C-alpha cells in the first residue's frame, strides 16, 4: 500500500558529499521504486530562525521560510529524519527546525487554560530516525543509552503523537569502507521500499 513519506535531511552542511544526504537519497530511491509518494526537506537549504521566547512559540506563526515544511509534516504518514550525531544529540539546526514546526496548532493543542493538558495532532504517523556517528553504534546504545535520540523520540515525536519511532544507527562513519557504505545504502533502499 503506497504511503505519503516525508524525508528530512537534518545535516547543517549543504555539501552533496555528506553521508546523510546519500542515505536519504537511497531511501527515497527505494520508496519511489515502490510507488510511495515522497517529499524531501533539506534543512541546510532553508532559513530556520531561532525561537527565543515561550510567547513566540505559543502565539507566533511559523516563518514563511519553513511553512511548506510544516505543511509537509502534516501531510505525511511516515517521517524519516536523517542526521549526524553532534555532541550526543541532533545538530542545533534540526532542533531549531523542530521547535518551529512542532508548535501549538500544528503538532498539538492545549486543551485547558493552564497549558498542562495537551492533545496531539500528529497521531497516526510513524517515524524513523537515521543517525550517523563517529563512535560504534553499540557503544552509543549501551553506554550512552542513546540519550540524545531517545530524548528526541520521547520528548518531541511521541509528545505530538508520532509513534512508533524506529531507529537506524550507523557508527564509525569516518572510517567505514566503501563496501560498508554501499551496504548501508542498500539497507536504506530496502527501508524505503517498505516505507519503514
């Protein structure tokens, strides 16, 4: 069954040589081959302003530069976010983007005046986090407990109703052989074919 899939490239460096861009491209290739409808957002090509106040978050509007991206988030049935691990978590550009698009009215609504009760607006969507890192992926999982990725899954995506959130971690990327990288691309194409 074809799905509507949004692929977000969260690497701040616009270089086409970044591994994250290749992994996202392989996923898209597999998804398109299977007839899924794809939209792609490359954050390095967008102007993403920082939110500085709670008032702006709750009552401001999503900037014009990322309005299409916010609409794509609502449109999607499955969301794939590809990013490098920086200081144990997502790059600041990706965090700034998520703060902008996961606002009240788009991703959730307050259901009482205290602001403590919320209703998620993105229920029924699933996600996959594809994360590249310099350390071995098992070390990040077992020693660091995937803290940055787990925080993104629990505190952002699950909060707005996106679940399940699956993870694909690629470690030791700086020293990976061409054969290893090719196997990662094949893995991403297969995930794309199934829109998983």
